[in-house]
C-alpha cells in the first residue's frame, strides 16, 4: 500500500497530467453531433476524425427523457446485484440479479484497485498494473465495477441499443451486416472506481493477412453522467492502426502509467463515444468526486467473426463461431429495434439489412424476454 507521501506526490503528478491531457483532447477535432450526408452516408469529416484518432465523441445523442429512463434502470440494476461476490442475494435480501444463471452478471474489484492489470484475464491483454491509491477507511473489501449482459434485465438499455442513428453509424463503420458482441455497464463511483490498465481490446486478428484498423470492431460508450480526465477513458490517438503494441515497453519509456501523448475522453451526459477496440486505452482509479457510468455496447464486422476463433471471457478457453452462432447473437439487434419502435413510435426505426433480406421479424415481448435469458453465452469475443 502506498504511503501518504507517495500518494500525495502521485496525485500532484496526476493533476498535471489531467490538465495537459485535457488540452490535447480539445485540440483533436473529433467531437460533434451525429451527421449524415444527403445520400445517407456518414459525414466524411466524422469518418476522417474517427480513423485518425481511433475514437469520436457524438454529442447529445441521448435525449434527456431517455437518459432519465436509463438512470432509473441503472439504479435498479445496482440495487439488485449480489450483495457480495459469492452471494445469491442482493443487499436487501432478495434473490440477486442473475442468481439463476451459470455465468456472473457482476464483476468486482477492491476500491481504487486494478483488477485486470498484470493478470491473465481477458487473454492477458492488460500487461501492466496501474497505481492503486489508498481507499478511504470503511470501504467494503470489494465493489462492483461492471454489470454484464444487461439487455436481459433492462428494456431501457435494450432500447438504447436500437437507437437508429447509432445503428446507422454502425453500418457505416462495420458494414451493413454488422453484429453485436457484448454489452455492459462500467461503474466508477467517486473514491472507489477501479482502474483499467492500458490495453488493446482485439485478440484474434493481429496476424491476419487482411488485418486493418477495423478488424476488431468498436465500442459505443454512452455516458450517463459524463466523463472527465479523472474518471474517464484515456487514449493514444491513432494507435488503432499500429498493429499489436508492446504496451509494457511504452509504460517503461514513460516512467509511469502516465503514457506519453495520451488524451482523455471528455463527455457530457447523453454523449456517446465510439471507440475502436484496437486503440490503446485505459483508465485510472477514480479518486475524484464525480461518478462515471458508461452503458456500453459494440459491434464487429460480420466477416471478422464468422469462422473466427475467439475466447470465453471467464474461462479464457477458445471458441470458434460459425454462421449460426453469429446469427443467434445478432437476434438482439432485431429485438432492440422492435423494443425501441414500441417505445418511440414517432421515431423512424432502423432497418437491419440481414434481417430484412431474410424476411425475419423480431417482436419484443415476454416470449422474447425469456428467450434471451443467458444470452451472453453467445457473445463474440475476438
């Protein structure tokens, strides 16, 4: 555990780093509303900035009324997670969320800890460990830092994944037959939120002959409360096109986890960042007074996953995805679109080309809700 003197010195250095990074981030020119050209294509300036930086901030995507629904859903989910990592009950003594499933729905870390750094989790992509500040006295030993597979528990979250403009952007970036891979909520509460050590998310296609900067897909990161240099994700702009990088060597060169030339993701409530999964990124323990809740989901190009061998997050065991497996996962797109259509009938719904061409119609109802129970077993992790 760091001494008070060590922590004070570290915190002063972090505040300088935050200020410098913020200035660099504001100069990138990679933020603004979602814009489409007259022919329906994604605005070329957005495509250029995204491919130059590896991420882009779409401002004010989620309207205040929908944001309030998402906040209510988040609060309800957090109340229903297991009371402790090994409990089947929530903190109110009720059966915990997902207690009947054979995979965890919440991941835990010590307050202000780094649960992945220097471990073999997620195929060992987190090669270095972040500084772990000393948490305040009285904190629990473990806190929830992520809720996974929330679409089976929250209609509000499912509807957000059917947002027509975000799906139009997905089609522009990953192709009209794009497929989802996973969803989750990252929780970084003040004074306890865990860090995520520097990493690249891609694990499968680095040596593929047709590798390119889009091979491993992208994440959407809708922000419930906003994102600051102190609690948000940091990026090395442009690194999504470098190939597989020796991040440990970068940390050694920098002399600390404060990587050179990194920039923070600065967002307001309702903003949605799109983040290339190959870009080098990470986040620091949240010692700030501000909460960050990122309700993330993402997509792959279908060609990147059909026939590819990915991995199971919990076991690290390999898994090869055939076309039927991939299409089973893509059903969630159809359900998300219909759930949103029912809730926002005045909105023009997105048409997902693979389902339209196949004549497949998905209806969101109680039968569908039961059918997607445990859907994360079909996640496409490459």
